[in-house]
């Protein structure tokens, strides 16, 4: 069983599994949308005293915070028991493009992580302008953008598109324009810093 | 008990995000460079199956765990915000290679640097809350 789960999953299997996560949350009386957790955490932190936007009952989102804790535990379980040591099959074209930017893709799991380029995403790099832009500004834009746009990949791309909501389609188009502009126009500049 | 169910769905989500490789910064780069079908396949299948699920739920008036007929809330039609906010999130998605769900899962993988991304995202959320009335929606 563990061996069966541990092998790489075909994308179609993964897609079905994600829709099952959505279905489970719907059955439990909620909806899929992870970025709302940021708002709930701000509310718990007392942001409602200053700003009306956060002045509401975070307990309505207690289930989401528990879901988030679960997903961290899921990450622990998966990384401990279910990850095989074979590299993820990233396309050669991407590996070459990234190498031109100075980012290496690890050949073995000892060399680095297949999930995060650890030569950029580490505490040392926070001392550089490049690191601050990618990590601190990148995180800021995720928080700011998801609240302004009304959701992230789970809430708009999965939940929203599944119920054929036009606002979600507009948001997903926005996600992709943003991602393409960053990758193709801004990355060459940021990585030259 | 009620919350335990959500914990279990969360654990399942963390495993799915890992095994789908959707938490990989490299996979997100591959997607934005149109060099692999992998991420499009995942999102595409999830949406197609999701459309079928939501259609069947509505057609048969299926009930949730509380015995209530399942209703889907309409997303607010704030197209300017959807587009501009979505664009800004897209910039951050490409930079960090992760959307909010994978950020949490990566913490479980022991990538502590991601905690700084999450803290920054909380600050971004706070700034949005402060500026909300000044932004177009």
C-alpha cells in the first residue's frame, strides 16, 4: 500500500484527488479556499481593532485553520513516508532555462530539494536584494493579491471554475497574466541582481 | 469531532499536494513556461471532475452531513478586483512557486524559509484590509 502511494502519481490521479478534497469540504458544509486562512489569522491577531475588514468572528473559519494544520501534518507524513528518492521529472527545457538564470535543479535528493531551489530559498539569501524580493515581496503579493482578487488557486481555479463562476474565470486569467509577466519579463531582471 | 474531520481532510490535502508535485517551485516554473502538461493536466482534471460533481449535487439536490441541501454561494462580481488582485497574486505565485495551500504543506516538509513567505503573506493581507476602501472593486 505505502509502496503503491509512494510512486509518482499521474497528473490525472492528482486532479481527481484534488476534486475529492473539494467534495469532502462541500459535504462537511464548507467550501474550498485556503487563502481565507490569512484573513482569519490576522483577525485572531487583533487586526479588527484597527481595521474594519478584520472585525468579524474568526470562529466561522475555525474549520479552515484546522484544515491548514492538517495540511502541514500531511506534509510531514508525506515527506517522511511517501516521497520516493527519484527526481521529479521536470522538463529539460525548464531545467535549461532555469540554469541560464543561475538556478540548478538537483540531480539527487542529497544535492537539494525537488520542491524548492534551496540555493535561493534559504535564510542566508535574505541578506540580498534578490532574496528579499523573491521571499518577502513574493509572500506579500500573495497575501495582498488573494484578498483583493477574492481567492487563490483553490477558491477560484478549483472551487469557482467548478461552479462555472465568471468572477473566478476573470481571477484565474489574472493569475496567469501575473505569472507570465513575472516569469518571462521580470525574472531575468530579478535574477541579475 | 466536527473539527477532527477537517483535520483529516487537511492531512489528505497535504499528501495530495505533495504527491501531485504541485508544491514544487520547479513545476510552477514549468507551467508558466508552457514546457510541460503536468500542472495543466492536474488543474484541468480537477476542474472537469469538479464541474461534474457540482452539477450532480445540484441536479439531485444532494445533502451535506447536516442533512441540508447543498447550496453554492455566488462569488461577488468584482471583476476589476478579480483581475487586478488575481494579477498581483500571479506575480507572487511565480516568485515563490507556491499558492497558499502548498505554502503550508512545504512547512510540513521542513522548509522553514516558507514561514517567512507566510508571514509576508499575512502582512500583505493586513495591508489589503487597511487599503480596501481605497482600491477599485
